[in-house]
C-alpha cells in the first residue's frame, strides 16, 4: 500500500480543488448559454411605403399590444402583421425600445429585473 506524505496530500487536494472549479465553471457557462436572453422581443412586418428607417420590420419589447403598435406606427412603420425578428443583415429594422434596453441588447446583457 502506498502512503501519501504531507506534500503529496496537499498536491492531491489542490488537484481536486482545481478539477472542481473547472467543472463548476464549465457547468455555469453551459447553463448561461442554454438559457439565453429571457426578454420578450418581437417584430412587426412593415408594409411597402413605410419610412426608410422601418423599411421591413419594427422591433419592440414586451407584448403585442396597442402601446407597442403605436410606437412602431410613430416610428414610420405601416404594420402589415407580426413575425419573428430577422437575424440577417439585409433587412432594415427599426427599434422602439428605450436606450437602456437597446444598449443591453447590443452588448448581450440580460435585464430581467428592469421593466421596459
């Protein structure tokens, strides 16, 4: 049987701690990447004749309600329907969110505790 000296016990303990921290970090990163943003964003389809800024879509935050429709109409979108927001760069999308949520969306920050 092999006995561990005090130096070997410390090395074994530190190795175990590093493995635990590495596993915990990987688990935390995976949990954060799977959940993604929890905010409810949607888009209205803008019909031809809408303003140049809202040529194709108008993005809003929250529910599909009269307030968000009015915000998009005031931004120049003639609403033709609802859709999921496009991810391609060949669409003109205007945003009717406040500055805080625009910056959070730009930098990928979750703002679950902040109301829109």
